[in-house]
């Protein structure tokens, strides 16, 4: 009998066309029968969980800590990027403008260099909202600046196109779905927000996630909502006195809709809802509990850039390592560090997380939980077949 090998990405694509599963599905291929037929199906949650637990059990405390750090260095040198991932073992990398070469094929080569282990690829992410926040200059799809005034179907179409563009470039995660709500044109976040009311925001956010579902992993931001908190979180800690009850009836709606639509990542903003917690949401255990328990989010929680906390000028947030430890302790599964970082910053954060576990300041169970969720995302990325090429020996799946 001829040996059968199947490109997993093709299989996932077939499942998607059949309406079987979103891009995050892991597929299982049974042993070929006597006719050479291979049965392909979406893996069960139990199978996905078992696969993740097996991998988690092999990791040391340091490897777990490294796996939940999303790092960055500003270069388009593929060799330097690969060396950075190999030396730090970070679980993720964010592409900023300084990482984007001249065209899509060059970017694809760069993301391939970042993927040291295709069986466990890093979380490669980008802020690709379109228009005002667009790292890829060849993205000409509509963005929130105009989509908020159109039907949700237009948003779904635009994000489907944008997601396909990112997928072709080897990018697995888009930090691109702005679930904030405001109708105040003077607000910092107004042009980027997909909705001017909770209802319109919910419809457009759900449409954006649905549009990206077959291509990239969507991220909702900036939880619990920048629209209610005036100011720029890149330079301070915007705050609002909005109560939990008012938030649940208003600004929570787009996030709830995006979660229901299947968004697997939730980015926490450096925003203080003082009636709930005076601590910024990114460092607030209560806001992480609300996301899990009240909204039912079960995916990866990630901070906005921790360097923004330093940029606030508030002495309590001047230590990037302490900020990272506090963020994980609060419930974040991944910490993002860009501003004020150097090639050695990721290592310092990893050291700090390990030291916190060893001292008991950070429960080992909390690190395990974070690493588990990130591992699941990375294994799902591998199962989606990014970076895998079809082989000449493959035969049709019947």
C-alpha cells in the first residue's frame, strides 16, 4: 500500500469549506484502511487537551516562563530574528513597522525564519487594524474609519481579506479587532473603534472575528474598553468612574459578541475603571475574573505593551520585570513587551518570572495555566499548517 501523507493545512481548509471548524481546529488523521483511505476529522477537545498536557509536562519552569513572553527586536534581518528566538526561546514575537520588509514574499521569508520549530511555532502577531494602525503598507482593505458607518457584512468582508493577507505572510495572530466603543470624535480611540454604540460595536466586532476565523486568530482589544476612558494609554493610565453594572450594560457588549464569535485572544488595556479596581485592568485580577467568569472567555489573555506602563511615568510601574510578574499573577497568559525594550529585555522578564515562582510570589499553578493556554494556541497554529508545504507523494483524501 502506498504511504499516505497529507498537508495538514489543506485538510483544515477542507474542513473549513465544509463548515466543520474554525481555523483553531486541530485535525486527527486515522490510520489508512486497506483501500488507502485516510479518515480526517476535527480533533475532540479531549484530544487537543491531552496533546497540550503532554507537551506541557516536558517543560521546565524556565521554558514555561519563556513560552508566555512575546518579544520584539526592530530588524528585518532574518538571521538576527531567528537567533533572537533561538536564544530567548520566547513563545511569541510581535512584528512592528521596523520588521516589515518591502513586499509580501520578503515578509513570508522573515516569518519563516522566526518559526524555529514548525511543530511548535511561535505566536507571530501584528497590529493590523488597517488605516491608522497598519504595519503592512500593501493592506488596502477598509478599516474602522469607514466600516463603522457601513453594514456588518462589509466589516466581515474586509477582515476576511485582511486575514488572508496576513495568513499568506505567515502571520498567525492579528491584534486587529478594536472592540472599544465611543461616539465622541475627540476621543483618542474614536477612529479605530468599530462601533459608535454598544449595539453597532457588537455587530461589527462579531463580523470582524467571523471574517478572520478561517485565516488568522483574532484578538479583541482593549479590554474592558478604551472608549469610556479618555486619554491615550501610550502616555498615561486613562481612567473612568463607570460602574461594573453600567459597563456590563454598555461597553461590555462588543467584547461579549467577539467572544461568542470565537475570538481566541483578549488583549487587556492599561485602563483604570476605578469603581471596579483602581489598578489598571492589565494588572487587575478582578478584571481577569470578570472576563473568565462573567463573559465566559476561555482563550489567551494578553497584555497590551507593558512598556506603556513605564511610559505613564507613574513610579509604581517603572520596573518592567515587576510589571510582567504582576500581569501574570493577575491572570494574563502572555505578556507583550515592545517599548523601552532591548534584545536582553525578554531574558530579564523570563528570569523575573522564574524567580517569582521559586520565591512563591507567583504560584507555579498560575504559570502552568498560562503556559498551557499559550501552548494550546501554538499547537493549534501548527495544526493549521502554516509553513507546511504539500509533498509530491501526497494522494487524495477520500
